C-alpha cells in the first residue's frame, strides 16, 4: 500500500499547530483516492508509571485540565507526563518531569511502549516508561513549574485502590489507563 502527499500547509499556528494536507492513497480493493486531512500537531510527549515499593502505591499527579470540564470539575488523576521539545531525549525529559511535578529522583527507567493518542486527527505520540522508587527518593519540591503555570499535587494511591478506580472507570486519561493496565498485567 502506498500514499503520496500532494499538498500540505499550516492553517493554524498559535499555541498548537494545525496542518491541512491533500493525500492520495491506495485502496484495499485496488485503485486509489484523494482525501483532505487535518492534523493537530501536538508534538511528542512522555509519561511514566511509578511504583513506590515501600508503600505499595502508584504515584499520580492531580491537576486542572480545561478540556475535561464537560465531565466534571476539571481536576483529574494522571501519570506524571510532559511534552518533549524538539530533539530532546524522551528518557531525560521524563526524569525532568518527575522532578518538576512530584519531586522524585529516578535511578532507572524501563521503556514500555510508544503509541499515538488519537491518530485520526493528532500527531501526538506518547513514550511510556516504568520505574520503581522508594519514598526516600522524594528529594525535590515538586508541584510543577510556576513559569509554566502548573499547580500539581502528588497523589499516592495504594495498588488495591488503583484496581478499584480502574474497575469503576474513575481514571479518565488514556495514557494513565494504558499505563495502569500494563502495570496490572506485569506486576499483579
């Protein structure tokens, strides 16, 4: 199967970018067709499942997320995560995010997977990691960066409570659900 990018242009460029493209691609039943697509250029990001061994807890962030207000008060639980800048190493970025957001120093990382968040309209790809820490690894302030207008709370949740939350559909963030399910499949 082949495709050809016929035309691509930037149609919106503020905080985020939106591209419009005209593409010709092969059809499964022979032939081809031309379609116009819009792509929300979000950039890549990192996220991490953090298991605190000495407390048997998973570590989450809680923060306000405007797009979620249609379903609640806007504050949701998520894995620690952040955007990757151009040419930045995902492992270095995830370590920096953990220090900034929840104050932990990480010693080792395991790569889980990378995946597209919503490939029908967004370019965002998440690099998902796993690590284990102890409560004594919490050596930084955390809480996010004031310069980035972040206000982040660390939430330690016992693994048994995480199971209940996932079963009762209380996590509303895709990367968090994916990370929890990976953890439950590998460590429980």
